């Protein structure tokens, strides 16, 4: 039974570092990034990428800004060999990009790898052997001395085979991984890496990359950070090494593991786009990089066209980026909750009104525009949404800036619709509801004709006279009134036509299109004293004086409909 099954697992034993220093540190610069998509990511696919897909993927990684890219395991298969040779023979590798190749610490595989890299300009030769307590016990049946011998024999061979290539101008660097580092005793991990440093001949000027993988994530992220700090403290030739990490995501904390490892002294990160990799995947470099971005740190990788990167990734790998994947998922910038929508709406208004140079919008830790996602709907409407959400949609999709006091009125109408259909409604449907409820209310009162006349006295005070024709169902009648402006004159004119029970409460207007022939919208709020209810009306017109008149009749018509149909 599951409730007893936990007893068979051996808990992780953390390093004892009472004076650890990493928790008080902060990340303030980008690490060296190395993409392992084409090797670690590709080997985890149900259907590995073909050559053309790999080449497109490689070019995308270069455009993003990766300077170190692990392109494969050329000694493992012909397809792995093919991608490497194609990149070299077609001169597809930019001069500022270093390709990385992986090889086990085995003689014939190392020799095959040297054949594969012939002709490349910048190469990292990454060799490894497993060092964990568990693998020594159940796979290799060997003591640590034997494991160290495997690593140093490989290092000696690599150093020997490198000499002619380096002499011919290749910029060849070394990387060693004590695979399953996080499952290895730290003193043994430091010992084997020190022996490799000595054998390979690394110096402060020619550093080796020591890659310390959480090959299987088996502990909390802080415990991995402790391992990194302990390892660095106990590595005698620390100044001859670049400390790299390669976290996996078995516990779902790969990003946190990486960030804490950087605090603990790691200088380099190996990972993949969107976390593709064996089992639960590698660390997602997109998330780690953009986390830095949101803290005001340049990640030195360009994800400003994340949707294009996502499209390439999904097409080439046949994998799917989940809708809740940080930064790239379809829904990560979408709010359905009413309180969230209201806060986002107010945040965007604050940004416009204050001209702040900083991004200060609640519930959105990053500006979607920085990822090329500014045209996607941030707020979408379902039964959980509130007044601010519907208002946001009307403003950002259709240009209607609803007055604050009107938003609850319209929001309630939208919520009734979402409750009725039981699912999300699209912006077009929201706009249709708005038009039907406020703008297209042409009965029972309809303005047929109108005219204004303005006079100004000697003191400069103006008076406006309105005259017009209104239809009420089948009755047509003329009205006339005076006021200090067009709206006041019209309102006074209709008061004498059995509409004196309405009190003018609020008015606002704005343009909803640009140019000399711009469309304007007016919002009018009236109180009907017969039932003491508030009614909003909306009018739209190219005529700046006509829109508010239509809005007044809209509010009156809505009152009439409310009293006669409800």
C-alpha cells in the first residue's frame, strides 16, 4: 500500500555546513549558458530530431545568444556523428560559438570523438564517468580508486590526442563530469575532480570545466547548494576550474536548484529550452534566464520572440509547451479571476497616467511585450471574472474606456452571460453584449432630426438652443430647449416630454479612433426617480455633439425597457 511504501526509501543525507555562506548572497549577473538541447534533450524524445530539424534548432540557439552548444554524442551513433560533421563541413558554426561534444571515459569512444571534431574551430570535449555511491554499488561493483582510475586514464588519453589539434590552431577545451555528482560523497567528488585537473594539466589560464550534475534530483535545492559550496571549499585547485551545474527536474525544483547553486558559487549552467530532457527533464533555461530579467539582470539571452521559439521547439521536438509553463505558456499572462483582473486593469491605468519607467502591474511579474507577447489577451472572461475584466477587454480590444462607476453595471451583464453558457466568452461576444445593451437601444425613443444654435452675449457668456424631432413608438413630436451647452440644452428640451423624472448624474466622453473624422463615444448616467435606479447609456458618432444625445436616449430607453419587461 502507498501509505507504507515510503518506508523503503533512504532519505538524502545533507552535507553539514554550519557556516554556509550562499543563503545571504544574491544573483547579480548571468552565468555562462550551455544548451544541451541537441544532445540531452534530443535523446529524450520519442522520435529524435532529423538532421534538418537539428540544424534549424541549432540556428535558433545561436540567434538566442548561446555561445556554448552541446551538439551531440558523436561516438554513439551515425546520426549523432552526422549533425556534428554537417555543422563543421558546411561552416555553420559562428566564430564566437563553441560546440560541445559528449563522450564516456572509454578509449575507443574518445578516439571516435576526436575523428568527429576534426576541422572545428572552437570545441569543448566533455567526458564523464559515473561516481555515485549507488552506481558504484549496483552497476560497476568497484571501489572509488577504480572509478578515479577510469577518469584519469581518459584524461591522459584526451590530453595526448589533443596536442596535434591544438598545435594546428583548434581552440580545444576540456570538461569533466563526475556523473551523478549529487549522489556522490562530496569528498570523493572533490578528489576525483582534483585528480582529473592534475592529469589533464588544467591551469588558471587554461581552466577545465567541472560539471556537477544533479543527474537525478534527489534532494531539496538547498541541499544541492550545500554540496556545491562544500565541493568548492574542498577542491584544492579551485582556481583551475569553471564550476558548472547540470540540474535535472525529478523533484520539480530544477529551477530553484540551479538558482541556489549559482548562489553557492556555480559559474555555468547546462540546460534546455522549456526543460526538455530525460524523465522530468533538464532545468528550463528560459525560466532561469527570464527570472533574472525580472530582477533587472541582463540574462545575455534573447527571448523577446518567445512565441517563435516555442513554435520551432514544438515543431522540431514534437513536444508541447504546457499552457502554464512560465513565460512561454499560453495562459501564463491570462487572468480569469475578477480581483486579479481589477488589479491588472488599475495597474495598466497607473502605468499610462504616471509615465513610470518601471513595470508596476499587479499579478504580472513581467511585461508580456518583453517576450513579444503584447498582442495576446491578458484578461479573458469566464464565470470567475469581475467588472474590471470586462472593462479591460472593452478598452484594450475595442477602445472603449468605460467610466469606473459604469464598470460594475456592464460587468454584471457579462457575468450573467458567462453563468448562462458555462464557459469562457470571447472578446467579440463581450463587445456584442455591450453594443446590444447600451449602444443599439433605439426604442422606444429615437432622435430623428436635431439642430443647435449658439449665441454669445456682451459678457462672453454663451447659450445653446436645441431643436429637434423625436419619435416615441408611433408618435413623432418636436422638442426645444436652452442650456449652457448642447447636453444641457437637449436635456432641458426633453424634460417637458414626460421625462422630468430623470436626473443627470454623470457624463464622460473620448475618441475611439484617430484622425480628423474620428469616432467619439459618450457615456451618460441618469437616475430615474420613479424607481430610484441608475441607468447608463452610450452613444457613438463622428459628430461630437450627437454622441451624448444618443447616450441620453440610450439611458432613457434602458429605463423604459427595465420597467416594462422586468
